[in-house]
C-alpha cells in the first residue's frame, strides 16, 4: 500500500528517520510530519511539515483536515519530555514528583496517541497500518516513573486497538527503542554519561541509531507485515533480556 503517511514528532530524531524510511521503502509516497517544533528543519521532497501539538485535539483536527486526504499509515511517535530547568525537585527521576509533570508526561506519551488516532483512524481503509513508538521503559521497571507508566500503557493500548481494528483490516503494532542519543537524552544526560549507561545496560554494548528503529517501523507498516498485528518489537541490543547471571 502506498499513499499518505502521518508521522508525529517527525521533524527530528527517530521520527525524521521514520519519515525517510517510509518513503525509501515505498511504504508511503508522501508523508505529513506533525511536530511541535519545526524550526531549523530542512525541506525534503515528498514530505510536508506541519506545526502541530499532538496533545491538542483542535490543532490535530485542523491539520488533518488541511491534508484533504486519508492516511494509510499513521506513526504515533511524538513523545519524550521537556526539560524543566526551573524545577529542582529531581523530576522525572523523583518517585513522588509533582502531579502536573506526571499528567504532562502521560498526555504526551500515551493520551496523544489515542487523540491522533481518534482523528485519523476512522478514515483508514483495509490494509492500513498504525505503529506506536513505545520504549523499553514500558517493558521493564526503571526510574522514569510517569514516562515508563505511559509507555507501558501505550503498549497495552496497542494490543487493545489491534483487536478492535482487525475486522476492518487495520493493523496496530508498536516498536520499543532502547537507547538513542537524540534531543530527548541530550536534555537529561551528557554524552559521556549516556555512553557509560549504554555500556552497563545493553548486552550488545552499543546504542541504537534512529535509522535502525525506523527500519522496524517501516517493516511493521508495510505489506510484508500483513499478518503482524498487536506486537511490540524491542530494538534495543537485547536490553530487556537483562544481564547474564
Ligand atoms: N531516544 C531514545 O533513546 C528513545 C528510547 C525509547 C523511546 N523513545 C521514543 O521515541 C520517540 C521519539 O523520540 P526521539 O528520541 O526521536 O526524541 P526527539 O526529542 O529527538 O524527538 C521527539 C520529537 O517529538 C516532538 N514533540 C514533542 N512534543 C510534541 C507535541 N506535543 N506535539 C508534536 N510533536 C511533539 C519534538 O518536537 C521532537 O521533534 C518518543 O516517543 C520517545 O519517547 C526514544
């Protein structure tokens, strides 16, 4: 199937790599990338960039309507968190962190996927595919409390949606990236500390690239995965396996 794909958080990082992979693999012939921050992004052929906050249903509706076309692929990829330099209470690593920051994280990392899908999904025909960018944080306990809970919720919601949309011929899967030094990590840790963490946490001892995550998303959205639905694929160098005892 080839037509329009929508990729949220598609301006940079993993989302930008997903946009490129969908076009390179012929899964979509044009992509609408929705992003809160479109500053400084290079124009690319067959890609339209739309300023849009995916936690705001009115903005999402307006941008989707402006496309004038139904999507055959939807990638709910926007996520992560905002740096809060004014806060000194240790969020997001504080188990008793403030509820407004908890809500903000759940809004961005879980509720936005429902919100965008509720606008785009009803127009998707048989053979269409949805892929959600979860995280290994949603598969194993860690110290990113609200983010981890939201990503675990996203994985469970993926499976519920896969069951609900299967009769309509629409597949729903998720990818769970491990460690990629995008802006998301740049806001939290210096590069040297990130590398130390990867050395300790990843059995294959290397970080992943945005392109490696994008390859899996592109496969899951393609007709090659026509019988794959309700799955979460970790692309994490084996991190969820833990360490040998
Ligand atoms: N980088 C990692 O190690 C890693 C690991 C696991 C999961 N992930 C997930 O991968 C996805 C992409 O993250 P990334 O690493 O590329 O980070 P990133 O910060 O480079 O990219 C995230 C993009 O989402 C956009 N965005 C944020 N809030 C938005 C909003 N409200 N509306 C629209 N767009 C918004 C940002 O502007 C940015 O362009 C996220 O869902 C993240 O949780 C990343």
